[in-house]
C-alpha cells in the first residue's frame, strides 16, 4: 500500500484533485480516484 493510498484509507478520502500545467502553460486539474493516485503522482 502506498503512502497516498494509506492516507486516503485512514482519512476516508475517495478522490484526490491533482493540479498541473500543460505544455502551453495553462493550469489544469484532474480528479483521480484514491486507488490510482499513486500512479499519477509518480508520473
């Protein structure tokens, strides 16, 4: 179990909101299920 998954399970979090800049410098956000959050954070 990854740190994000453990944190989510402990605190009852079902989704994480990731914010990032695209190639054009525009800020974007993505709602990600807690089970897939570790993979997105890694990439």
